[in-house]
C-alpha cells in the first residue's frame, strides 16, 4: 500500500513512467490512421463501383425504353385492326431478352389485349410503358399502350459481388499497411520523441538546458534543433511580448494599458503622505490638419518627434506614455506644490512647441495640457486621468495652447456641463427651451424692421442659461437639427403673431448651425413649416457664419441656393471675426452682412475700428449688400454707424432679448413701419433672385 501511495505522489516516478507512454502515442497514431485509410479506400472503391452501377442501371432503363418504343410502332397497325395474334407474336419475340420478365399490350380502353410472362417477377423489377399511336392519312389516334417489366437482379448481384471483393482486398491491404506503419513509426517517430521527452524531463529536474540527442536530418531532427534553441530564447521572447502588450508600437512609449498599473505603483511608492503627484494630460491641437496636409506617414513621424521631446523634457523618475491618437500623458511622481507642478507642465508644453520640419516645411506644434495634482495616498489617485481630462477640456475650449490646472471651479463646471448634457432630452420634452427676440432697427427712421430669434434654456434648477453654455452641448449630443426645427417653428409662430398685432412687415432672423448647411432637406422643411403657419418664407432671414461656409463649400452653397429660391434672406453673421474672405461675399447668395460687435464696442473712440467698419461699408455698398451693426449700446455708436453707411442696427441701446410676449408689448410703444417692408439688397447674381 505504501508503494502505491508513493507512486502516486512521487513526481520522479511519474517522470520515469513517462517514456513507456510514448509508445502509446505511436499506437494511437496507428489506430487513428489505419481505420481512416481503410475507410477512405472503401469509400473510394464504393464510389467508383456505385458510379459504375448507376451507369449500367441507366443504360438498362434506356434500352428498355427503346425496346418499348420500337415494339409500339410494330404493334400499332395490328392492334388497331384487331389482329391480336400478330400483337402476341411481337411480345413473344421480345421475350428472348433474358432481362425482360413480362410484357403486355392494352387497348385504348385499358383492357389487356395480349400478355406474355417469361419468368416469375422478383422484387428488383422495373416497368416501362409507352403509348401506341396509329395513323392512317389524316387520322391519328392513340390505339393503346405497351408495358414491359424487366429485372435488375443481375445488376444488383454483380454489384454485391464486386463490393465484397473490394472489402476483402481492402482488409488485406490495411493489415499490410498496419504492419508497415508499426515498424516505421517506431523507427522514425517513437525513438526521436523518446529522446526529446528525456531531454525535457531532465530540464525540468534541475532547470538546465539539455539538448535532445536526435541526429536525424528529417523533420524530427529539425524539431530537436529548434527545441534546443528555444530553451535559450524563450525568456527573451516572453519579455518582448510583454513589452509589446504594454507599449505603443509607433513611439515605443507605454500605452493606455500601462497607465492603471503605473498609477497603482505610484500610489504604493508615494513616499511621505504630503508627497504630490502631478498628472499632465496632453492633447495636440489640430493634429488632424497635420495628417490632412502632409499625409499619415508624416503624421506618424510628427508623433515620434513629439514623443522624443517628451522623453528629453522629463527626468529619470518621471513617466511618459501615449494613450492613442494625439494624446500623451506625463506623470511626475513627486512635486513640492501645485506651482511647481504647473511650472513643470509649462516646460513640457514649451518643449513640444519647438518647430518641427516636415517635408521641408517648418511646422510649429501646438498642444493643450490638463494638469491634475493629488497626494500620493489620495483615494482619487486612480481617477487622475479623468480629473486631468476635465482640465484639458477647459484648456482646449477656452484657451488652446495653454496649461489648465484642475480646481474646484473646473470640477463644478464639469459636473454642471454633464448635468446639462444629460438633461437635454428632458429639456426638449418639457419645453424648457425658449426663443427670445431682439429687435433690428433702421438707423435712419428708428423703426423696428426685424427681430432676431435667440435661444435660451429655462432650466428648473439652474435658471435661465445662455446659448454660449449649452449650444456646444447641443452640438456634441447630435441635437443641432432638432434645435433648428424648434427655433424655426417658433419663428414662424412669431411671424403669425406679429401680423395679428399689426406688424406684418417685421422679419424674423434665425441662426443656422454649420451642420444644417449640409442638410439638403432643410429647404423643404422650411417651406412646410411656413405653409403650416400661413407665413411667407420671404419674411424669414437665415444667419450663417463664415466658418460654416468654409467647412463644406459645395454643400453649403447648394443649401443656401435652395433657401434663397424660397424667398428667404441670407445674412452673413459675425463678419470680420472669422475667415473674412471676399470670395465668400461673391460666391454665396448673400443679402446682408452683420458686422461683429467687436468692431463696434470702441467706436467712435477707436480710429482703427472706424477704418475697418468703413472698409466693410464701402465693400458692402459696391456689392449691393445691406449692413447690420451688432452690439450697439450707445447713441454715439449708432450715429457713427449711420454716418458710415450702415443701414441697420441691433443692440442693447434699442432692446434687450426678451420672450415674444414682452417684445409684442414693447412694440406697441414703438413707431410702426409706414406700410412698407424694408427692402433688402438684391442678390449679387441674377439667379439668386429667383
């Protein structure tokens, strides 16, 4: 009993018992191979025999069909003239064929006229029937039919004999193959495997590398040599695989998978409790432009150079990683205070911003950095990527190319931003979005000639929220089209109420986001909405920005032409702050240009702003465009605009944005337009006037 237990627990004995099992591998291979060979041989032979059998069967069926057809021709006239002895004679004649067992002739009523049986019918009997047609001059009738029963027994018997012979031959061949394989397998497979297994077991015992003693030059010899080399390279290969899993293949930096492990190590090795960890989340600005301009290969080279600069900008204890795309991370595990962390992040940013040459062109990289600083033992240390991303969002949206440090205010902004973004569907469902209106005034007559629709969000918790805060969230959530339709509907309703209040000449302007200029269904929806409220599309003014034109010139032009053909007025908003290309004023069907308030605020004190507005006014006059000055807050600004040829004004001097009900009340105290609609400038090209 003790020996049995020892044999079960002693690994060395198991090792020694292993070599005899190698012979069982050979046996298993033989017994797995031989039946397959036998089966394949039998199936192949059976397939050939089956093909031959079915060919003979088809030939027999075809021959019987020909016999029936030929005898039907011979029997036709005797059968019709009721010479039944001749019919019987024809049947007796075909009985000489040993395959035919019986034959019969039936008249056109189905009655048997003649029947001849040569031999008893067995189970393997088939029958063929053929109609008997008789014709005499113009007469052609079916006189009856002939039926022949024939036997297939001979074919079946021959096929069975051949299959039995194939089985016997196959068994003998398989037995011979079994013996040959048994001998050759022991020589060519069993012995080399035993030698290699012996080397493996010896390596397991003391961890040393033992060569497999196989001298053959066949595959097993190659396998043994590969095994000997593998023992010396396995550890290095495993290290390389681990490195590939945790590092970026392009730059060689650690990747996102390594970040969690690094933060855990930083937390464990944080040193003193007051040690601070600085986490820099870096995002390259306009990296897409690099790819689009120079190509993806140059973009990859650009990223490699950035990674090299980051390596040189940090110290030995710092950690640099590429998370993917144009995002990098730099961790400094020990900084004295937040100011030191900010100075470190700024040095990293300066290192990135040195010019780079791509395709003989000098490119100045630009990046934004979100910086989060936490104590090494802080439970939020694992959330550093998210916290730094909050600061990065602020940097990219408010001040690209700078370092933004996470603080309580940014976290509050982030939480508020997330709350608002999640509340957008509810805002639409509950009608929390409101459209307010601000007047546009004729600077000469001081008459109100138009209203601009401005969106507001009356949030149940945060109160009235301005568009600058929530419109980027609307765009990011994919609700731009929904908001545009919402404002368009309210604007048409406002036109309806203005007409009822005796102000049918006042136009209403709405702003179109860039994405709407790519929507070719916008014109059809605008027409349908106007028809639903019974207002003319010519009373709508659609404001676009220069940036929305640049993004997709062809699509924007097509959409604007469709809107213009409906009669809507097209206005270019915030002119002077964007691309300000004269080509835009000529290429698109524009009626108005709105001068941005940035050029109005310092007038009349700023000679430079006055000169700029003067140039714009002269250009608009040349092209036949109506000018609107935004942001007028003082009477002297309005007077200066009027003197420079600006026709319309808009700003707090006249009225602050208000809900429509308040605007209607305000309009009651304003002078009415004297029975005319303020004419807009003609389009630049005749086709735009359609």
